[in-house]
């Protein structure tokens, strides 16, 4: 009988093994960089959407404040409610000042106020254009009556 000698695997040449390992390490680094860059691009996209949403929210809050301010001015000047009515301009001095403020605060802003003197119903509509070209509108309705009329 012959003696069985254990089989020993033949080791590849030393230079080949090192080059193969270096190639795998380089491939792992490239995949890691790709994943990192995709995450970074996602964060940049999230930041831009967040900034646009924040800007839109601020403009909407400004419009709500301006409409409330107009109602306050009307309550202060109840004897001259019809002086606030109009699409582009008005005859009341306080209204003219308020419209200038609207044009200054809202981008491409405008205001339309309708007053029904008999019922005291007031409608204030503010419009503006966002930097991306979208048109927006904020409308509020209220009733302003003097104590003598009610």
C-alpha cells in the first residue's frame, strides 16, 4: 500500500494575491463613496425643499397678519368703511398706507377689499406671486358693525 500524503493547495504567486486584495479594497472604497454621495445629494435636496417650504410659510403668515391689520384699521375707522373698498386703490388714508405695506411685504402683492355697508360684511383678498411663478391667494371674511347699528 502506498502512503497517502495530504494534499496541500498550491499558493498563488505572492504578487498576484496582493494585487487582487488591493483591487478589492479599492472597489470597496468606491462603493462607500458612492453611497456617501447619494446620501449627501439627498440631504441637499431635502434642504432645498425645506427652504422653499419655509419661505412659502412665512409669506402666508405675512398675508394673514396683513389681512388682520386691515380689519383692525377698519374697526378703528368704522365711519369710513367705504373708503377701504377697491381692487387697486382706496380713498381712506389708512388704507392707502396699508396697501403700500402690502406691496412692500408680499412679493408681487396686491389686495382687493369689498365692503357691504348695509350688512357690515367685509372681504379682504390678498394675492402674491412666489419666486417660482406660482400665484397664491389669502382671503378673510368678517363683519364690522357699529354698536349703534347692531
